[in-house]
C-alpha cells in the first residue's frame, strides 16, 4: 500500500490530539499545513515537524501531496473539499461533512467527478467494541434486532468550549457534534438506514441561547428498529454506552463512545452473560489505514462520503424535529 503525502487543512485540536499521530503511524508524511493565521500555522508546523505552513489554500493544493485532512470548522469543509477534489487530492474530512445536506452531496459529487476518495472521519466505526457488536449481531448471537441505544453525552473540556457552543454558522451544537456520530454508528451497527427522527433539545446555559448543549431523540430505521440517542456537553459523571437489543439477546457496550481504544461489551442471552473478546486498536489509525486501502483499490473507507451525507441528513432532521416539534421523515 502506498504511503501517502498529506497536507492538513486547519491547524486543529483534533489534528493535534489524535490525527497527526495516526497519520504518522500509518506511514504518512505531512508536508504542509493551511491556517488562516500565519503565526498559528507556523507554530503548529513547528510543533509537529511539518515542513511548511501557508495561509493560501491553493499553495497547499498545488504542492506535491496525495491527500488532505480537513479539520476546520464545519462551515468551511465544503469549499475546501471541493477545491481539494478539483486539485486531484484525496480527502479525509471531519464530521459533520457540512452544515447542510446540499453541500455534503456536492462534496460527494465533486470527489466522484475528480475520481478521488472522500472519507468521513467517523472514527467510532474503528472501535473494537463496535466492530465486535456488529460481528455478534451479524452472526445471529442476539437474534432479530429490535432496538439500539447510544449514550454519547459527557462534559465538553474547557479547551473545546469555543465555536461548538457559540457559533451557529460554524455548525455549533450537540447534534451536529455528537448526534451525527451516533447516526453513523447506528447505521454501521445494524446496517440500516433511517426513515424518520424525533428529537428534543436542551440549553442548560453552557451554550449560547439558541444553541443546544444536549439532545435526546429517537430514530426509526427502515427495518422498524428503534434507535435512541442521548448527547450532550454538560454531564460530568455520565458513562457512555451503546446497546443493541434483539429478541434472543442483548449487547451492551460501556465506555465506548470515545476517541480512545477502550471499553467493554457484554453479551446477555438465556445462557447468561459473557464479555466479547476485544482487540483494542487506535481508532484513527484504523480509519486512516482503511482510507489508504480505498485509495489503493484494496478496500473501502470505514465511513465514506455517502455515509457522511447520510449521518448529516439524520442530524439535520433531528435539529428540524426539535425546532418544529414534529417527526421528520428522511428521504433516501
Ligand atoms: P478547533 O477549534 O481546534 O479548530 C478549528 C479551526 O479553528 C482551525 O481550523 C483553526 O483555524 C481555528 N483555531 C484553532 N485554534 C485556534 C485558536 N487558538 N484561536 C483561534 N482559532 C483557532 O476545532 P476541532 O479540532 O475541535 O474541530 C475541527 C473539526 O474536527 C470539526 O469539524 C469537528 O467537528 C471535528 N472533530 C472531529 C472529531 C473526531 O473524533 N472525529 C473530534 C473533534 C473534532 P485555522 O485553520 O485557520 O488556523
């Protein structure tokens, strides 16, 4: 598999905390970082021994790189992705792909037309916990699935309490930040698409008025499976989880809605309880390895551009539901 030469679009926290290390672990080389602020870009390049930084996106796209990692605020993903695709670069884009569905679909089309890979960084598909749950479901260990539930609420760390809480234009709020991940994970776990969503939101004072800092809701899947989510930035002592309940067993994962390779999964059936064997692995390394494999024609990205558009459609429907106090259908 070819080792990729990367450019970073955005001097981001997620790059700093997770993705730069994962790119390096996959053998990738990062040669340039784009930032709107020259000093921030230069400091970031220096911090990670990246050869160059630029405030001109075209300079980065004209440089000899194979792929870009887009980790700017959500409103910027569309234009940056389309520009990268036009320059013939493969794109690993952060979630949510965009702040509206038309933009997400246009990103998918632009990458298809340019014949470049578009992957969405829904890293939770890479978790050993979730892969084991999907495997157990597929091998019939819980029978026919009836319900799926995700708790992805926690406490937003102080250093992330910026645009996520205050800037609706940038895609603020718990739904675009967290529910979008849940939507992708549920689609992955049960291999089904959403038919409708109903949601309610809360503003407890952490976020600016008009921006939700927590949300709960129910997704109805096309097969009839009901999915429940609880997302938020405000609860310090909650434990994350993902559960699938079937007619002959249940799978309960705890401490799994996270960036780290941790958590456990219990299978509960008429035979009692047992822990599923797990081989934990860096979720972001797994995501990037799959992206590399897709580019080499040896596999598929864990979450594609189409998957990113589908998860965004669910999140946007949840927002619409909360605002209109109605059940919102999701078209295919
Ligand atoms: P950051 O706020 O760290 O970065 C977003 C942008 O803000 C950067 O592009 C940068 O602009 C600017 N910025 C960074 N630091 C500063 C600063 N000190 N002062 C002013 N501006 C600054 O965002 P995140 O890294 O948290 O999120 C980026 C994207 O990644 C989002 O789409 C988010 O949803 C996604 N994300 C995904 C995660 C995952 O696990 N899949 C986890 C966390 C985030 P510039 O580039 O111009 O320098």
